[in-house]
C-alpha cells in the first residue's frame, strides 16, 4: 500500500485547508436532519403530491457536477440511490457574500464529497425529478478521488472492474457500483428468511464457542492460536456441530446457529478461509425428514428473493421447486462413469483413480479416495438440486449407520450447480461406536492426513449421558447466496473476502 500522495490527493488536502480558513468544518458533528431518501422522492413526487415535498432534506455523496455559471446541476448519491439537485447561486447565498457558491461549492468541493441539502422538489424541463436547493451544508470532505465513472447510452463504465481493487477496497466498489449493494441486501433477506422459517417451526437460535481447545465437527485443517492466560494452544472453530449436539444431550429439541467458521485451507472461487455455515440439529428426526424440510426451506428462499422457484445462475435456470432428486453416492458415480465402486477395497479404488486420471497420494484412505472420485467425476454433473444419499461409513465418522444397508450411513449432501451446498446426517448417538470412529481418524492422522479429526473426549462423555435420535445439517450460507444472487465467486457475496496483505512502499 503506497503512502505517497497523488497530485489529486494533494489538491484535495489544500482545499480542506482552504475550507478551514473560511471557518467551515469539513467534518462537523454527525447529527444532520435527513427527512427523505432519493428513491422515495423520485417514486412519490408528482403534481398531486408536490406540497408534501416542499421542504425536503437529504444527504449524500456528490457523483457529478454540471456547471452552468450562476447555477449548477449535480447528482447526489445516498444509501438508496441517486437524485439530481439544482444549486442556484442566489438561493444558497442570498446576501452580498457569495462565498458559499463561488468558492465553497464551485471551487472547494469535489466529486466524492458528502453534503447535506434542503429545498423543494420539482420537475425539470426534461422531466427529471430534482431537488431545488435552498440550503447547503458540507458534511465530509473526500481526500481521495473516486475512480472515474463514465456513462453513455444508458450504460455505466467505470474503473472498478479489477477484482483485486473491488475486493480489497469494497467501500469504493459500493460507491461506484451501487448495484453491488443489492447482492448483500439479498443476502440479508435470505438469512432472515431462514431464521423466520426455523423460528416458525420451533427451533431455538444459540451461540457456541469460536475459540476451541479441540477443533471438532469436521475434517479440516484448523487455524491455531494461543491462550496466554491459560497457557494452552487454541483453535479457531472449524465447525460447531459437537457443541450443538451437546445441547441436544442437555434437553433442547431443536437448536440452530449461523456459525462463522475458519479453515486453514486453499482459496478459490468457492472457498474462503473464513465463511458462514448454518447448522441445526433436531431430536427424534432422521435424514429423510431433514431432506423434506431442507428442500421446503430452499423453495421458500427462492420465492422470497425472486418471486418464483426458478433462479438464473449464469446461463442456467435452476428450479428450486420441490421435491428434489435423490440418488445414492455409488449410483451417482456409476451414472457418470459407468464404474461401480461400491464393493471396491482401497487398492481397487486407487486403480480406479488412476483409470480416471484423478491425482491421489498415499495418505488417502478409502473414504478420501471415494470422495475424490465423486468430486472429480460426478459432483460437477449435478446442476439441478440433487440429494446425494447413503455414503460409505468410512466417509462419515459422525453419522449413524444405515438402518437397512450394511456398510453405509444415513447421510446426504445437497448438490446444486455442481457444488455441495448442504451436508446432513442421521446423527451417530452410540458413544462406543463414536469412540471407535474417532480412533480410526487418529490412525489417518498418523498416516499424515492433517484434516483427520481429533478425539473430543468431552463430547464422548456427553454422548454417554445419552443423546436422543437426532438429525443434523450444515448449509453453506456463502455458496447458497452465490446461487440465489447469481454471483460467480464467493468473494462476490462476502463484503470483505480474505486478501493478501498489501505491500507498503516507502
């Protein structure tokens, strides 16, 4: 990050100094009596309602100025949109002293500065709803120029197209491309829709620890830190599953949490080291019930955001109309490769990976090999919402064994547009079985698998008190938001995605 000032930045600082000399505070106290917002003014003003808009006060950022001598048109952008304002010299400076117009407005203010204006709404000769300014107040002097914005033939062309700039300086991206804000508004609507749905069905929202002594609930590489007061190593949460299950043991029937998780792994278009997962656990339910409620929830989200169950994602139309397709993981692999891997041992699976030209290494056990085959050969093919069900026991150390299919567990993953969006189980509640599976994970860790799970002895103790039959799910909020807002990258649905630190230049 450069500490050198550009010519424009130097000029703006000089203008700030001039404002101070004139006794104008460019950063006044924050209270300003805003009465209206741009879009509401444009939507509500007409000949019949103009008396209601005779005394309007708005505040926003100057986005353009058109100088006409003793009057100017400018465009002001507030949090809702943009509104044209008309600034006349004798109106904002009615006396002999014309400094406010001649010096402050025309010479010392720039695009990007934030001002407050009061006046009345009118319609210009070209039919544009505008605000005739009677009072003008400087609220914030911008010391850094905005990227240049050009508009032609109804289209906007701007400098905020570089991804590095967009993600690192999201604040500038939001100013120049206000339509970006709509993605994050929809994200909030999506989360509120989920919360309302779960609350209506009797679920209880809870909070669980982010700092943990054992990173449990998922197979992932954790971030590590140190607790100075206790003098013990700590881990950032990779999942909240084991804590939510403890609450089911304690007597809650249905708990959920929007969990901020951290995994010290790669970054790409669908992965960010810090991400949001929704997890919920419900006593006395199984994975069949969970599939039903999950597809109903996603259908409701699509309708809340788009008014229809059909959602455009890139060049595809994805239907969230229930019910969703259901297919076993072995059948899904066979459907897309023609190979039946259901009875293969580890050596045979390695041979299949070689045949399919899938790179593997010696640290991978049977579970990882099946996962690699599915991920490479089958997962990308599932565009419409599809429940992949009935996984091998080796792939699911926290899942209840299948009630009728030996060697399998009652688990599903929801695939949409070729990516996993949700993962759910009929939860394992046999403490002796759970202990054995944790021990199998330790063996994988000893082979070099740094994503294998730790043994959580306190969780085992909780299970020994007895956890009722339970179904649980994790839904990737960021990936779901990508789908529901038609965004190609996870960085586009995170306000501040992870970036490399900027290099400071002397």
